[in-house]
C-alpha cells in the first residue's frame, strides 16, 4: 500500500540521494557555508539553598521500620514535598499524646492528600504564562559567530559575521579559494563557535570542533527532505552537492581497521607472482624506454650543436625578419598618411569652392539689395496709394452693403406688431417665433418664404456661405442639412406639412443660418428661436454705419430705377438715399433728352415738346421703384 500523504515516496527519494564527490575528494575549497541548528547555551551550575529529594532532608532517616514499610508497600507512592513532610510531622504529634481518635483520623486524612503542584505557572493567568513562555524562548536565543582554523596557521582562516538573537543561525556563504592552495587543499579544520545570551556580558566559546571533512555524513540536497531530529548545537556544512554534518568524529576510512591475517596462513598458502611472459614484456618495455631516452639525448645534442654552429646565420635571419616587419609597418603608416593628405586636400578644395559660392551669392544679394533700395521710394508711394485705395474700397463696399440692406429692408419690410412683445411681420405677414401650434398654414408658408429669400440674398451680398443652404421658392421654400450624418433625408420644408417635426427642424435650420450671419457681423444672439427679431436686428446693424449712401452705378434700366420715394417706418431718417436716387434719375433722364435732341434745332423746341413725356415716364416708373427698391 502507498502512503496517502507521500511521506514514504519522499523518504525513498531522500534515501536515493548521494553526494557528487567522494569523501576523499572533499576539501576546504568546496566548503560554501556553515549553519547551526538547535542552539543551546548551558547556564553555569550553581549551589542550591535547599535539597530536592526528600531522602536528603535531615528529618527523613532510614530506619528499620521504614525499610519494612517500603518492602510491604511495593507500589510507588507519590513523592512529598518539604511542606508536606512538615505538615505530617505536626499531625503525628497529637496522635502520640492520645487525644481524640476522630480528630486524629481527620488529620491523617488531611496529611495524606496529594502534594501541591510545584509548577511555577500552573495557577497563573494567560498573560503571566505568555510572559514566562517568552522569557524561556528568549533564554534560548543567542548572538553567535564562528571562526575556521587550520593547522600550521596561527590566525583564523575565516571569521563570520555576527548573527543576533537566533536559535538556528544561518551565516553568509563564503569562498576559501582566496586563502591560497595551502588552505583550499586541506581536508581538516577546527571550527570555534562563540555565543552570548542576553544575560551574558561577553562571548563564550560554546563549541570547538576538530574534524576531518571525510568524516561528514550526508543529509541531503536540502533540509526539506531530512525528517529526523538533529542534536543540540548541530553544525551543518554546506557543499555544492548538499548538506553534511558531523555525527561521528572519525573519517570512514579510519573507522574500519583491517584485521591482520594469521601468520600460519601466510606460511601454508602459496602466493601468486608474475609470469615469465609478463616479466619479459616488462623488460622489453624498460629497454624501449631507455632507448627512447638515449635517442632524445642524442637529438638534443645534435640540435644544440647545429644552433651553436649557425648562430650568426640565425641571428641574421632574425634581424632580417625584424627589418621586414618594420618596413611593412612604415609602408602602412605612409599609406595612411597619404590617404589623410588626399582627404585634407579634397576638404580644402570643397571649402574653397563653398567660400567662393558664398561670396558670389553675397555680391548678388548686395546688387539685389541696391536695386531694392532704389525702388523702395516708389514702392512706398505705391503702398500708400494702394492702402488708401484699399481703405476707400472697403468703405465703398460697406456703403454698398448698407445700400443693398436698405433696399432689402424696403423689399421685405420687417415691422413690429402693436401690442405684442417680440412679434413682427415680414412684408405684412405675421411669423411666430418657433411656435406653430394654431397657425394659418398659407400665411406662415408665405412669411417663411420671404424670410428664406431675405436670408439667401443677405448671404449672397455679404459673401457669407450658409452652413445650411436655402432654396427660396416662395411658399414652397426648402432648406438642406449637409452637416448631420445620421439623417436619412437631407431636405426639410419651410412650410407646414403633415410631419410636424420635419417642418420644425427646417425652421430651426433657418434660425441657425440667421445666427451664423449675425456671428459673422459681430453680433450675439440672445435667443435663436426669435426668427424675425434677430433678422431685424441684423438689418438694423448693417444699415446703421454712416449717414451717406453711395449712388448706384448707372447702366441700363436699373440705372433709371434709383432711390425710393416712400421710406419705411423703421428708417424715417434715411431721406438722403431717396434724394440721391431721385437726383440720379432726373440727371439720367435729362441727359437722355439732350442726346435725343436733333442738331440745328433752335432753342430746343422739340426738347420742350418731349419734356412732358419724360415727366409722365417718371410718374410711371415711381411705383416700380417703390416695389423693387
């Protein structure tokens, strides 16, 4: 049956372990470390004040009566302490005097009770027991160190470090090869272990062990496979092939003493000797060896004679070889120096060409700089004129934008609704602020169409691309969302449809376009849902820059339709725009009349005749101007 815990298998494996080296080959150079197990420091003996055994007490004498009683009572009685003996003596005194038998029996029973326990902590509490146990454990701890000595050397070969407060101290490993071959090749040593407990003031020599490394017993590769108890103050020696200890004092070769054979046996029994063939072979071998030695001597003599005879020639050959080696080294050095000279020359030419190119570039740069200095006054004049022209163009652009915004505000007037806060109409149609609960679909569609067209024109004239493009088709206007990714459809209506969220999302995109236009103009939107208030604020800001409006450029029919006659309620102070437009129109008409007058007519009779037609044309064009702006 196999051991369920595997202890039998481990024991078998530990039994099969063997050291790598033979005991005769074990030397000090193989020793790697030393450790101590079951350390115990024996305290010095002291004389006790009282005896321990009851037989040593003066009152306990050996009398014939006591001997007879001991022979009769074969069973072992419990030993009594000194106090029990005193109590028994005091209890026996009344019995002798003869007072009361009952009282004497009670005292005898009391004296025959079990002796009291003398264990120091048998009746104490847990804390006292723990403290006493710690004191006992602390008494086993000691501070130790050891030294290794060899015969013929006065000083110790190795001194270990000090290990404090340990019951099983393990010292650091070491290497004794550094001590030289005289020490490393020995197989005998003397180990001295020094120890000191807490109660000692100085170290004491606890153990002095003189042993031979051949006498060590193998315990195993490690102590994990060794399950037997070790003796106190056991010294373990660590070698490369395992752990050894000294359980005996003599080496195995010395422990076995061979017995001598009896003399009669040597005389009577024949002893074997060498044969004739073996002796002949041995003689031939000896002759061969002697012949080889003689031949070697002759060869040595001949070689020495040749060397002495050709000494000068050999010396010359050595000098020639040295000279050749020196020449080769000189040639190698010369080749390296020539390569270095060629590289330096090439580097010099490259630097010279680089310097020449830089000088030419610097001269060319100076010429260009001189030409630039000569053209610099003209360039400054051109820059100043260009800057002034640019500023003038910026002002003209701003004025044109203001004029265009004035015209747009006339074409699509945005007016407040009386009695309602933040409620406006566009071209007379009311548009709620993103609240489309109960509305007139046609009116809201037309208002959103006007608003979309106005936003589209503002983006065109302000050169601001809208993030959400608008396609104004009056009451069927639409808006696109090319930004969002997760939308299945990109086009949204700006007129009420059955799917309410698509219409509201389209209005939201239109409000985002208005917000984008306002941000490009430097304005801040307070509420994105206010469509017409935000658009009105934007137009008011764009048309409130300067008091002078630039005139339209004359050309075709649009050149005749300048200005307006009826300003809106929100821009009552912009009469100069209307005046400038009317003056430009009258000037254009008068110039056309003069061009059409035939040559040679006196006093302009035909021109006067046609003047009423011009006035009638002006009256007819006035409504168109008011409608188109």
